[in-house]
C-alpha cells in the first residue's frame, strides 16, 4: 500500500506542480520527492506515502476548484494523520475566496467536509479507549512528542550557537527551518496559490512547535 500510494503521490504531485508552474518544474519537483534522503519511508509501513497522496489530491482539487474532491481528500488525510487538519484551513481559505468571487455557496462543501476525518479519528479513540486524546497521550509517553510552543526548537538553536554541536536534533530543526524560509521566499518572489503556501507554512509551524524534533524532516 505504501509503495503504491507513494507512486500515485508522485503522479498527483506532478499534476499539481505542472498546474501552478510548468512541466519542467513538475519534473524537478517529483525528482526531488523521490530522491529525498527520507523518501525510503514511502516503502515502509508508515503513513507518509498515503498522507502525501491525499494532501496532493486535496491541493490539486482546490486549485482546480473541485470542492467535493478536495473536502473528501482532506477528510481522509485527517484520518491518516491528525496534521491533516491543516488542510481544513487550506479549504476554508480557498472556499471563502471562491464564494466571494462567484457568489455561490458550493465551495463551502470543502471546509465542511475537511475536519470530519480528524473528528472521526478522535471519536473512534473515545469509543474504544474512553479518552478523546488517547493519541496525544500515547505519542507523549512513547516518543516524547507533543507541543511545547517552540521551547525545544529554541533550545536546540541555542545549542548550535553556544557549542556548535551538529546532532540529529540540530539537523532536524535546521532542515525544518530551511523549509519555512524557502516557503516565505516563495511567498515573496513566486506567488503560488494560497492553499499551497498555507499548507507548507502550517505544517512547518506545527513541526517547529513540537517537543520532539528527531523525525521532523521525515514529517
């Protein structure tokens, strides 16, 4: 499933990049995706491949204004990973702009559908464990993950300045910070569709506010 989803994700990502840029950019985008050092997770029993596929489908649907497809893909992404909730913001932004320009409420279906996957996931946890936030507790106990509002990121950057130590944590924060800087650069120099920028900035922001930076480049 991971291998098939990863292959499909590369196709949808090509279509998305070709839509907002051109075929040459799309080729380079897919090449970068396939040869990233963390791309090996697309063949493992992890959720990255399926999640990237659903994110790409959602963003492509938003760009093409296929509102039902966008909402459904965002909902499924929320079932795969809670961070799929960022897509709700993407859908909401695109829908507001479309409603304002076209005076039609049909685009509202995307942001209405988008959070249902995440809500269903936490509802499932409540039904089977008695705790809505069982996932949060499990990741905190098992991997020390959770939100600390950037404290770990700040401490890691201080470590770089004070001791010039290149550890896994430092590398993770550095890669994520670079991704955020690149997104901001694109915002200024190459105005991509707002939903894409919202997704990149939102995901990078969540990562930098995390209390465990070990796997951030993979995420």
